[in-house]
C-alpha cells in the first residue's frame, strides 16, 4: 500500500486526478513508486508516473515536500519509519 502526502496548495488536492493535473511531480525514495505506477491500469496513476522523480536521501525528499515541490508517493512502512526515527525516541 502506498500513500500520497500532498503539500498545502492554494486549492486543496484531494484526488489522483487533481494530483496528476497539479503540475507537482510525485516522488519516492529510489523511484520505487514509479515502477509500481507504470504497471497500473489507472490513467491518473500512469500520468503521475510520467512526471515521477526519485530521491536518494530521505531528508532531501522530505525537505522538498515541505517546500511544496513534490507529492510524496511512499509506502506506509517508509512513512512510519520516518516518523518513528525522526519524531520519537523509538
């Protein structure tokens, strides 16, 4: 299962169609979501995969997300690990 974390925008983004049309690229660690996205039958996911970028340092990816430069397209495990290691003492 993957999650989309969308930065704050002037107009809220709530659907895959809105993500695909927003002009904000999706991004994932090592491009893992690109590989999965290219196998989808959903046209909006295919369009998001076309604009997908990879990041190789989670801190850089999260910083770019925080600046509204990308939509995170990551697994639940990645997000839980980032929260656990960066925001708690676990």
